[in-house]
C-alpha cells in the first residue's frame, strides 16, 4: 500500500526545540519522516527546515493535517508551507531568440527528468513556435518592438499576467528572455520567477558577452540562476557553475561551452524549486540538495 507523501518547508527565528516540535507534530498525526534537512544561519539568526514525509494514518485527512500545521506555525511564529509531493508545479517559460535553455528544459520535461507541467511558452519573437508545437505546448507570441514605450510594455505584461492567472502558474522561467521586466511584474512574481545569465556580470554587459570575454582572455566561464527581482540580475542566487577555458578556444567554442553551462545551471535551479528545496534567506537562498 502506498501512502500520500508531502514536503514541509519552514523558516523561523532560530531557537531550541524546533526539530523536536516538528517531528512530534508529524508523529502525532500519523506521519513517517522519509528525509529531513535543516540549517541554522548564525548571521540572520533564522532556522530553515525541509521535511519529506508520508501520511501513513488513513484516519488523518489532508485538510486536518494542513489545519494543524497552520496552527503549529502560528504558535511558533513560523513561515511554513505544506506541499503535495505528487503534484507537478505548473511552469510558464519565457524566451526570446536564443533557444538552448528552452530546448533543454523541454527535453527534460518530456523525458520525465523534470517533474512539471508546462501549460504555455511566451516569447516576444516567433523563432520557437514550431518547437513548442512539437511538444504540444501552446505558444504565445507577445511582440515588443525595439524602443517600445512604457505603455506598450505594460500592455504586453498585462497579457502575461492574464496567462499566469489563467494557467495557475507556480513558476516563471526566463530561459534567455531578453527583456527587462517592470518593477510591478517583478513584485508580482517575487519568489516564483527564475532567470539565467552568464556569470561574467557586471563585466561584459550587453550583446555578445562571450566575444567580449574572448577578447579579454578569460580562463573561466559560467552561469548563474537566480530569483528575479526589481534589481536587474541581482536577485538571490540559486545555483552557479563554471567551466575552464583557454587561449586556444574560439569565440564559437566559448559560446557553446557557456550555453551548455547555462542549460545545466537553469535545469538544476528549476528542479530544486519544483522539489521545494529552495528557501529564501534575505538576499540569499538556502538550497537543500
């Protein structure tokens, strides 16, 4: 007999007895812990916890479990969430003209390596409508002309918000979406939008960063996945990786390596998000791997 499984996440002021209280709560409600991870940050004085457990007592209803957990959180000043481990989060992907990250995410999704549902792909260009169609995913072309007015940008973003609400989206992935989101949209997506970019920043901004890096003779190239905030490319970092390069490599080779790293880093960040492994700690993140 299989039992329903859940993932509990929480953060609160660090204090003695938190693990005991959580474990006791689960035991009292007929739950068996499958795995657990915790971290106390001495700088922020916050405690973070993720528990994967099975509800083994059939007499305990999910609604009752959720209600009791909410009471536990309130009594202990905890910020907690309870997730159904079997539920697949709904992910909307946004892309412009560079498609390696989109292609990689779609392959992982179709192969079952990424436990998500993808109800829509949004782009300001038409390059990847056929790729979306090959996966039977609706493609929404929301163009934005170069130098578009602020009014035009807000109109386009209003359509994006409609799609988010319509499809009950849990996460937005900017898979090389080369447009700056408005502060309003960033705030609306706080904690549920992930971006990917090369790790040279703040160096080599703008077009052709790998060509700029080649000119400067860099020896390491990499990628950063982070949460989207109103501060461009400065949101809490989720994952990073690097590859060593050398003087003999061409711009094209550096670009290919950089794109491979971007794919891997973004896929890790998305997977950790949908597995509820990422908790925000101010301007940083705690990632339980």
